[in-house]
């Protein structure tokens, strides 16, 4: 493996170690991350080109490196990989101020005046998939059923809230998209946060909500960071409502359920009463800055 990487990227590897589905490489005082990718299609290739075009002079994230064939994607031992040029501080944890700086930089690089969210479609598909999965599951762990249906019900509430919001003709729906992340990791290291393979184009409220929920599950002071965000960002009623909807949507539980076998599930850390109190406190804080509708029973 090491010899192949040396050859493909003209490196002189001093050190290499595996990190989940990637390899961290040190070569001539430079650092790289070789990422394994599960699929390649035209959409992904176009996204890589888009990242390169905006990142060339701005360096707001880690950069893709071409191989000796002038291509970004390499085949190694029947798998596909992409190499990123990272820095020696790749294990530094990203704080909330770093995150906000990232969004401000990336927002200026995206020219999309007609951006519309599609969360309702994604959430509806996810709910249908999980309900179908449970119905056809060969293993039926009765302990998780009350939790599962509670959080599915909460998901449906968030879904209906978004649908109602999108049909409200009295609200200004202008949004400023930027690069965000599919999820914010519990340990939010640079190597993940600045990895463009984790990016998608959406609004920053998606990441902020994910980060606030992560703080809640870590028992950290989430209200302090949320208050700072609301104080320093003049959110419209639409943006504030979308932030609230994403906080209500129980992504952490749904991801946990989807990524574990039923026999491995320990759902007791997802206490419904605690999560409801979390939603109520975040709503009260958001609403103190911008008047927004709430989900009545929460």
C-alpha cells in the first residue's frame, strides 16, 4: 500500500497510519489524508471541481491533490481514494468561533440566489425508510420500540413544521447558502470539519443545530453558544424557524438507530423528557430574539 501511494503521488512517506477509512501520511514535513470513497459519479466529480474552483485562492478547506495521471481519484487495491493536503494540526478541535468563520468565508464563495431547502423531502424519505426497516426487521427489540416511535413522531412534527413554513406566503424566504456538513462530529476535529468530502451546500443553520444538539448530548453548555450565535447573527424569521425545526428533528437518535444492529442499541441515553426540555429551552432563547411559531405540544 505504501509503495503504491508513494508512486501515485510522488511522495516520500516518512510515516503512515490508518484512521478509520483513511490514512494519515507524513512526507517531507507535509501532511496528507488519503480518503477512501464509496462511490464515484458525475455529481461527485462536479462537486470536486466546484470545491477546487472556489478553494484555489481562498484556502478555506483542505485541498485535493492530483495523482501522477493528473486525476483526483485513484484506484488502490480495488478501492477508490482521494488525497487531501492537510496540516500538522489536523487533530485540533474546532470551536464555535472557528465554525462561524468558516461559514462566513464559504458563504462569499457561493453564488446561488435561488436556493431552496429540501429537508422536508429528505426527512419524509428517512421516516418511511426507518418505518419500513422496523416492519421487516427479523430482530425485534421491544425495549427500543417506545423510543423509536417517540422520535419518529417528533420527526413527523418537524416535517410538518417545515412544510407549513414553506407554504407561508407572508414570510421572506431568501436564504444565503454556504458549505456545511452532513453531520457535526462529537469530537469536531479539523481533519473532519475541513475535509471537503464531508461538505454539501445548505444554510449554516443546519450545522449550528447539529452542533447545539451535540453539545446537549455531551452535557455541555449549549445555551451559551446558541445565545452568542443569535446575538451576532441577524436571523430572519425564516432562518430562525429553520434553526428551530432542525433542533426539533432528532437526527442523533435516527442516525444511531440506523447505524446499529437492534441487539447493540442502548437507547436509554436518548431520554425523551430531557430532549423535550432541551427543545423548550432552545425555542425560548430563539424566540427571545426573533418571534417564531412553535410546535404547540412542545
